[in-house]
């Protein structure tokens, strides 16, 4: 079980008895995976229409964020040709 990739990726080791730092690292990992949001969402019943709207919004947000990241990477690349040579 310890060799399973998802288990190892979510394992946090406490170093020098610093539990607070390990707890903050674990919270960051779980927030990135969306575990805390899923638990908070499943606490109460969600109507099917609201669930569809939420999933559609999340899909649109993923597409928008991916497109913005692509555009920013395009503009921030270092080896660009000069668009107006000779000016």
C-alpha cells in the first residue's frame, strides 16, 4: 500500500516534531486535490439542477484557466523573434 502513488503523494512526514508545519502542508495538498471542497459539498443535499450548474461552471473555469495559462506562457517565452525587425 505504501508504494501506491496516490498514497505516497499524500503522505506528510513530521520533521523535528513540527506538527504545525506538517499540518499546513497536508491542508495544502488536500486543497489542491479538492478533498476539502468535496467533503464540504457533500455535507448537505445538493439539488440536481444546482449540481449541473456547478459542474458546468467548473468546466468553463478549467477551460478559461487553461487558455489564460497558454496565453501567458506564449507571451512570457524567452526566445521570441522580433515581430518588427529593423525598427
